[in-house]
C-alpha cells in the first residue's frame, strides 16, 4: 500500500540580488511516520549559486534530535551535483534503523547566494519528483513490513525585490572665491611656519 505520509517543504524566502539565504528542506505534516526518505531539490544556477549544503538544521543543532533519539545530522547525507543544463541538485538521503520519525524535522540546509544580476520576481526551486523520483519508507511494527510513502513535495519560493539604493549626500559646492581664499590661507600658514 502506498501512503502520502508527510510533506517535504523548502519554504518561502524574501531576498535582494546579492543576498545569501539558507533554505531549509523540512519534513512537516507527518501522517505516516517514516524511517527513510529520498528527494532531489533543483537549483537554477542562472539565478542562484550553491554556497554550501549540510544535513540537518545548520542554525539549530538541537533541532536535529527528536524524542526517539534519532540524530538527523548523522543519518542524512546531502550531496550537490549537476543535473540538467544550468542547474544543480541537492540530494538528501535520510535513513535510520533506530525507528520511525513522527515529528517535524529539517532534512537539510542549503545555503544559496542570489546572483547579482537577478531581476525582481518570484523564483520557484522545485523538487524533481517526476523525472528523478522521490520517496520514503516506514517500518510497520505490527506487520514487520516496510511501507512505501509518497511524500508531497513543495519546493522553495524565493521572492527577489530591488535592493534599496543609497542616495549620496550632496556636497556643498565651493565657489571660486572660497577656493582662492582657502589656498591663500594655506600659503599664509606655510609662510608663518617657515618664519
């Protein structure tokens, strides 16, 4: 039997061209606990540069543990490789023999730089479910069977808005007579020092 066991959601982020953002790939809304998962996150390199990719939540190491003692950052492997033209994929593979995960968790943190020439707009970074697959398994304690899950995959949405332009402060204009006066004062003070 196949179940939609949980949602894999990479979140919504607001940024400006040139900004760095941390995208969290998260398991949420867990209807069917799971013990392994596989997913492929597509990153358009024309718009974004992958700076790093780490298992678990890189900002909150304590968030990598759940009540059953499953340590996510030891159980998730995360690789970044080139897939289709002008894109990379962050691949997360979660596997645990210690038990099923039954609460929200962060699979991986992917740090991205919004490229400097990216125009304003909303950019979706999807999961490659159709072409490359994405699945999870759960261990059924009652039947001692492995049950296949098909998580619902939601990619990331990056909302890029214009950087605020800094207006240079206006410098007061120096008139010719002020400039001449300032030069003569400088010459006068130099002559006074040599006397």
